[in-house]
C-alpha cells in the first residue's frame, strides 16, 4: 500500500518503524533534520514541506495514496491536511486530534469532512491509566476483544507470589483462565513454555479475562480496594480525560496540582468534586505540604518528561505505593527501567500502535482481519488479535497440528462472548477472535504464522 505519513515526530517515527518494510511510505514534515533522520534510517520517500500545501501533497502523489496519516503536533494542521487529502483522492484518512473541543464535532468530521477515523493519544492513555488504577500491581495493560480479554504487565518481586514459580505451577493455581505469554529478563525477551521458571526482576505479561486478572490481583498486597487517594500532577489534556473517566466511579479522593492559574481555575470549575491546587508540582516543599506521602497513587502528567521523572523519583523515595509516569519520548523508556519506575505511559506509542493496527488491517486478506495490535516490551513483542472471516487451513485441524513459527504463541480465543485459553485440542472456528503473541514483525494475516 501507498501510505503518506504527515509528521516526523515520535508518533510518525513509530508508525514508519511498524509499517515501512511491507508498504510504500512517503513522509512529509517541515523539519529537514527530522526528515533526513528517518529517510536515512528507513527505505522511504521523504519530502520537506507543509502537509497543508497543495504542491507538497501533489509531490507526494496523494491521488494514488491508499492511506493518509496526519499525526503532526498541531490539531489544525492535521484537520486541514486531512480535508485536502480526502478531496485529492486518498482512500483512507486518519487524523490525530487531541483538543476536547474539536472532538465534540467528531461526527461532522466523519460525515462532512470524510476523515475515516479520529485518533486521540491522550484519550487512549487516560483509559489505560484508569485500568492500571483498577489493577495497581500492573505496569501495563492492553485490551482486546472489546475489553473481554486483557494482557497485563507485571514485575516479579523478590520473595513475592511469583518468584521462583514454574509456569506449570502458575497454571495449577489459577487454572485455565490465565496464561503467562511473554517475559523480559534483563535484555532478553522470551516467549515461555510450561517449564519456564520465573525470577525476581522479571517483567512478565499475563493474559486472561478482566475477572480472572482481578482474581490474580486479589492475592496481591496492593489491589483495587486499597486505592483511596489519588494525586495528579499536571492539569493538561490527559488529566481532563482521566478525570472524566475516574470521577463517575465515585471511589476516590482526587487532588490535582497545576502550575498555570487559568488551567487550574478551569479544572476547579469543570470538576467541582475534586481539589485543585495552583502551584508547581515539581516543588518538593509544596508536595510535602499537600501530604504527598499519604497518597495511594501519584500520576505525573506534566508536559516536560524530565519533570515527571524527577517527581516520580521523589514519590518512589517517599514510598508511594503506585506511581504512574507520563513520558512522551520513547528514547527515555529504557533508562527509566533502571530507576525502578516501571509504570510508564507513553501516549505517542499508544497512538502509534492503534494506527499500525488500523493500517495493517487494510492489507489483511479475506481470511482474517486485524482487530487489535499492541507492541510489548519496548517493541520486542507484538500482540495481535485477528478475526477469522472464512474457512481456511487453520480452521481444519487441532492447534497441536498447526506448525507455528518459532517465538510465537497463540494465547486466546474469543468465541460467542467466551474467552478461551487454548489447548492443543482446540480448533479455530470462523467468527473467532484469535490473539497471538510473537517476536516476528510486519505480520498482516494469521496464516503467516503457520509454517
């Protein structure tokens, strides 16, 4: 497919990394340095210029474009370029739009303007944070099958419930409702088998239904019921969406610290059921005055990554039970793991995953379609959900008889509202949603996993 990506920032970079090998990519951005960096890294066409310029779009051969992705940092540029791309002949148009006021007109953008789908990283990140608060021992949560299946990241603590356990023992305790599907140990990423033994420090991913995940966390020291008080530092767009998710639950006392007076005042007016403090959330004296160490959860959402990291480190020093850190620069993720800050939310990566899933699905065959895609463990592993659309070779034999690629595991089947952790005796059926975890990349069809 011919895919035109407008925006060479972190989102554009992640999208290109996930799509370039099997597609014809054209990149547009006004920053020559960013364009040159991606052009020299990937086999793509690159154009320096504005995505709102008719000449630039014509140079990109927009009329032959299958997919147009507007993912710059400007909502206005994304909207204008999307309108132009659709009118010039692009088949599918995806626009990154973050401002809540624009999202009120989403139906108009679909019907009148022709944008295929609006994507909003802050909104999606807020939903992820809400789920992590439900399961506070989790470091990451990815959702499949409309919420009926989840993959949850955990860290194995020394002398904890999982330390030293063999996967078979885990299965004996939790039955057929949970499966450990990926592990990172040091720099090594492993798709484990039943004889694998977990060790303290491992980052593991567990899959199952929300109910089975909840039962797993019921054994944990910190669970959903232990979360009472939440402090959010930073009152930007992400916080707006997060408050809209959390306040209706009526379960938490919430305080927000925002440095900008006008933003703080607006938050106080929009959300009268929370406390809003106008002040610098990176000021340790202010944090101490606000009873910092008494909070169960601290969420750092400021614009500057380094400030979020410093505040989170102070929260760790104060032994806050759960610390959630927003980071916009994926290059910081690896260093953060050495600081012990293991619940990192990267809205741009969440957005890139969503766009990669939408785009790869357009290439899927008539046999199956991609319904969800998530990258795990610093992009070392992909979790992909396929819907089975018609009979094929994979629907005619037991899973035992399917010769899957190495480093690949079929981890779940969603059938008629029931989630199945598959065994070798199961058979995939038409209408199933099948989730696969793999270290292979650029897969667009489930049959690509069969040797």
